C-alpha cells in the first residue's frame, strides 16, 4: 500500500513539473539542420551601437583625418549616356566605385578606391575638361571613370542588391570627404586594373610627369589575378596592314621575322617603344592599334603570324585595383595602400559644409 502511495505521489509531481520544463525548452530551440533562416541570403541585422562607446579604429582615431558630411552637400555634373545629370558627390562615388571594383574585394581596397575616385573627381572639377566642358566628369572609362546608376546596379545585382550596395556605401561613407593632396591641391589619383610587378610612370604616357605618379612595386601575379596573362595573335598580313594604316612609312616587304626590332623597355619593364618596319612605335600606341590589355607586351613572331602576349590590364599608372586588394588581403589598410601607390601625397579631408 505504501509503495502504491509513493508511486502515485511521484506521478503527481512529474505532471506538475513537466509543463514547466517543456516551456523552458521551447523558449530557445536550436535551429534544425537545413533551417531556411540559417541558409538565408539576407544579411543579419546589425547590433545597435552604443552612442557612448569609443569609436573603432582606424577610421575614428584622434589625430588623423575624419569622415565628413561633405559628399552629400556637393553637386556633381555627370555626363552619362549623352545627358548631363546633377548628382550628389556621394551618389556619384557609390555608382563609380561599384562600377570600378567588385564588392567581394577586401573592404580596405574598396575604401582606397573611394578615396582615389574622390581625389580624381575633385581634380577634374578644378581643372575642367576640354572633352566635355559642360560636365565635371563622364561615365566613359576611356575618358574619365566608369559609373553605374542606381537602377543599373539594381539590375546587375538583382536579389543581392541590398547587401552589395551596403558594401560600397560603407566604403564611401567611412572615408567621407577624404582625398589625396599634392602641394595643397587634389591629386590626379588615376588607377588601373592590374600591373605586371610595377606600376607605370606617368611620364611614359603623358607629356608632363606628375611627381606622385611614378613607377612603384605592385604585388600581382598570375595566380592572384584573373586573366592576368592574355594574348592576341594576328596573321603577318593583318599585322603589317594595321601598322601601316597609322604609320604609312613602315616597310613590311621583308621577312616577317625581321619586322620587329629595337625593343626598348620603360622604367617599369613595359614596352616603351619598338621599331616596326623601320618606324618607331610607342607601347601605348601599339596597345591601341591591336586592342591589347596592357603595354607589358612580349612578341612571338612566326613566318605567318605575330603573337603579342600581355600581363596585367590597363595603362598601369597610379593605383592597381587588384594590387590594392592583394595588399589589403595581407593586412594593409587603405591609408598604407594609398601611400604606396601615390607616394608623397597627403591624405586630407574636406570640412563639413556650414
């Protein structure tokens, strides 16, 4: 009898305790494997920031330039698709940075790109352009810099738009108003996709050399940069015809194996000039004639064909975008990246508007 009473009492206690335990377990269930929420492409919500907390380095450290609200207050006249549009400097930079570098680049490399573009634009705004005097800048990368509108970015990124846009906007805003200066003026902070071990000196391409656009080391390799090596092969006849269209005095009547002579490298090791059919042609002109990706050119001449193999992409002057990304992957911040590619410049910040 006593045993039955004890069993009854135990069952009663179990009935009272079990709902409480069950309730406690259901308050914070572990997500099952394959939970749609766990695999969601939506970025997690950012935790609220404590306004009293100390700001994070290196962007809000006393004694160095701090971001400002300058970008949102300045209006840029942008020539895009044959039309001039007034857009905020911030809006322009977001569209330009997004068009110039991928969002999966390292954050510090994207910040470096934002500062370079801001500097470049401020220089263009100060100097004006003979190609489009009515506009500060255009969206043609062969003239100024690439740029994409909000709608074009939404179409390009689709369902990833919010996350990718946030990456670019963060790079622009965290460097708000920051630009590179040389002797008190915004620097012409040009850039290119990738270099072949060293950047090119501006004096090799332009009539006047800028002291902060000199040849400096750059860390790209074939393993680290997509499409780093490219080749163009043309028939010997097409090669001769293409060159003579621009250089009528060139003589290609002899053996094709003797057409290419006197290869002269630039300071960076690119093709400075070459003699083709007895006529001197610059590396940049040869690149233009055959649509080559860079002037880091090597020749392979056969009796019936000419092959031109290139390394890197772009004119090679200023910051290498892939080089900056490699540096950032190794721990460099945007300031040290800019110091490396634009030696002697000073990082300043435009003040907040009144």
